[in-house]
């Protein structure tokens, strides 16, 4: 009977999500309703009332607002504006060099952001006008920045990876190390796409770059020193073991504020905007996490998690068959769900399966974030596409931006396949 309630609860959750009910509300209402049917109202309330505190009180989660604050302070104070110009000094000589520079700059922005949306917005304002004026097809220019924005959640400090580490109870530092590999691999694949398009279709990507004044190497270095200092401070301390992830976030946030104040770039309005965005983003993430923790308890008590694990064990799929199913699940969910919701809805069901098959949860966390970020650029709800439409809508329509990102989706699928067939690409950085 309990398993049946669990199945009905899972079906009800999918229905609510399909009806566009907010993820947190869907998770909480299904969990409360299912537990009430199984145990009665008083018992359900008693058991579920402790879930919010048990999830939010995890000390490691305090890294989320700290890294968010670091990224928003850097964004609103303009500390990251020099990344694009600095990247052009190194890569503008290449065919499609301005587009490649935008990908490299996105990778640099990722190191102080952790958010693909913020990365897309920041780079979109700077790079798209220059690419269009330099002869790039507007749809491809917009698609490049939308795709490059996904790197923001792959290279540490990824907020998705922090939440995954807390929920899956694995080392966040190890997941971060794996994220560096897949982030750089993604950036390389995007650069290769740009080179190939410039070779085959110079009408889309010009082979000879034209446009804004070149910066000298010294001037470019002056522009990016704040990001370099923050990166060395935060990740040097984190990966050397001096800081925990939470401490690294606090050091990064404090460092960003101090640097921005010293440079005279942090005024009252910028600080207010950074704090408000940190609060609203953190609140949204935590309420989804609370709902997911309640849903996990519901699945456990209903016996559905064990039932699904037993069913998969009875099917006995091969490693590749299992991964094919997982990839299809997340690519499908990415069509209509935002990444945090898709991750926290599915982890209670999938984590026991991966533990059964002895799949590295660190490796899976890195792959999962990559799959979720593909959803950020796929129709009809690709969030990065809508961000680019908002900051550069005068250059291309929504449909054109989706067309411009299509080539990068092919590169993403190839990266996913490479990581699945050769897990050591990720695990070599983590020591796994």
C-alpha cells in the first residue's frame, strides 16, 4: 500500500510540474499529502516539521550565499569587465577570435560567479555588440554567449555543485575539482565549434577580426588583476586545504568587497543590488532544498526508493544502458524545468541506484551539472536564451537565438559522451 502511495505521489509531482506549479510548492504539497495518507495528519506534521531545519542548518550550505555575494559584488562593481578585453589580447588573431575570446572570458567570469545566468548577462552586454559590429551573424553571436554562459555553473564556485555536494553527502571540493575539467573541456569544445564554423561558413563567423581597439598586454593585465587575485585567494586556499568550501566563500565575498572599495567601484546602489540578489537567490534555492528533503523522507517511508532500486537491479542494465536512461531523463527535464528543481526532484530516486551500481557520486555530480546546463540553452524554456534576449534583443529574435545555439548543443552532447565513456577525464582531477 505504501509503495502505491509513493507511486501516486511521484505521478502527482510530475503532473504539478507539468502544470507549472512552482517546484518547491509541488515537492512540499506532495510530501505532506503522501505522508498524511500513510501515517495520519499529526504524525506527518510531526515528522516533516523538522525537515526544513535539518536541511537548512547544514553548515556547508552557508557557502551558497557567500559565493553568490562574491559573484554579485564582482558583477555590480564591474570587476569582471576587463576579462573580455584581456581574452582578446590572446585570441583575437584566431579565426572567430572575438567569439573565442568571449568563451574564454565566460570561463574567467565563472571563477567568481557560479551562475550561468549571471555569466550570460555580463558577457552578453559586452561581447555581442562587438561581435555583430565585427561581421558575425547576430544569431550566432547571441548563441555563442548563451552557450558560453553555461560554463558559469561548471567551473567552481558552482552553486549547483555546492547544493549537490550537500544533498549527496560528498566532498564539495572534490566535485569542484571535477568541475574544472568538464568546464575547460566545454570551453575547448565551444572554441573548436567557432573555428569550424569560421572555416566552413565565413559569412557567419568572419575569419579576420575587425572592431574595437586592441589593448596591450600590460593594460589588459591591469584590467583583470582583481579577478586573478580573487581566484588565487579563494581556490588556492580551497584546493590546498587551507579553507573549507564555506570559508573560501566567505574569504571570496570579503575579498571582492574590499577590492571593489579600494578601486572605488562599489557604491551604495551596487552593494544594495548585490545583497538583494544574494538574498532572493539564496531563499529560492533553500526553499526548493527544503521541499526536496521532505520528498526524500516521503519516498523513503513509502518504500518507493527501495522499490525503484530493486526494479533497476532486476532489470540489470549495463553501465551504458543506465547512463543512456539518465541522460534522456535530464535532457527531457531540461526542456521545461530549471536546473535546481530538476536536480533536487530526481536525486532522491537516482542516488540509491547509483550507489547500487557503485558509480562514483563525485563523477555523477559533475556529469549531472553538465546535463542540467544543457537545459539552460534548449527550447522552450532555456533560461540563458531568455537572458540574452533581454540584454541583446535588438540583434536577434528568440527563435534566431535558439538556432544560433544549436551547433553548441552538438558539442555539448559530444562532451557528455566523452565523459561517460571515459570517466577518468573527470576523476583524474579528484584522485578517484
